[in-house]
C-alpha cells in the first residue's frame, strides 16, 4: 500500500518488456509503411493545412492489406477521396516483423496535407 492510502496493483513480470518490444516493432513497421504511402498518394493542391483523415488498416503477416476503414474524415470531399483512392490502390505493404504476434495486425494511419 502506498503512503497516500492508495493500494498499488501488483504487476506481472516481463509484460512491460513484451509491450515495449511490440511498440518498437510497430514503430519500426510504420517507418517502412510511411514512404510507400507518401510515394503513391496524390495530394490535391490548394488545401487548408488543418485537414486530417485517419484510417485503420488490417494487414496480414505477409503484408497483404485485408481491409481498411475510415476512423475520421476531413469533410473535404477532394481530400477524403484522395485518401480513399490511395487505400484502394494499396494491396500490399511490407511483411510484418518476424516477432509480431498473430496472423495479422491493425495499424492506424493519419493523413494531413502538410
């Protein structure tokens, strides 16, 4: 029990290390995905910089894009359509890192015109 009267929860050993490893693998994977998206995305001209679209992408172990969904749209039809066009074009991303658990994972992507 902590000095302020709040009881601390016991922690499982090693879970923090597993979590940190997964986070590092996730970040490492996104650094491979980012240049692919930048290269293929046709960003419309003359957009305000505060637009944002967020997309959830389900990726299989071999990098196949299984599905995607919009978590947030910008309400700018041209900008939103540019992201939709990109996502329809992308069929394959880099394979998931070797240590990644499970047959697939979800990644979150944020698109801004900056």
